[in-house]
């Protein structure tokens, strides 16, 4: 793996983490709205389904990340 490939893989991982963070924030907001009573059960289900549709099934393969980190560590 080259340094450029390693950097690209790290950026891909960062993007994956960002998507997870955004989903977590949206779920926290939804839970807070539900507890506060600003959305009912039907609205909660609709918003949750919308979040699930946006997320899809995404699995990050950390094997390439390991190679990327090892490559970068060899060059520091």
C-alpha cells in the first residue's frame, strides 16, 4: 500500500465515523423530542424509518485500515 492509498483509506474511515456520529446525533435528538413530548409515537416511527433508509446497511472493513495505519507508521 502506498502512502497516498493509506491516506485515502484513512479519509474513508473518517467519513464512516462522521456518518455514524451524524446518525447518533439524530437518534439522540429524536429520543429527546419523544421524551419531551414534541413528537408522538407515529412521528417517532416515521423519523426512525427515515434514518434507517438513509443509513442502509454499511459495514466498514477495518482490514484495509490496518494496512493503511501500518504503512503510515512505517513512514513516520
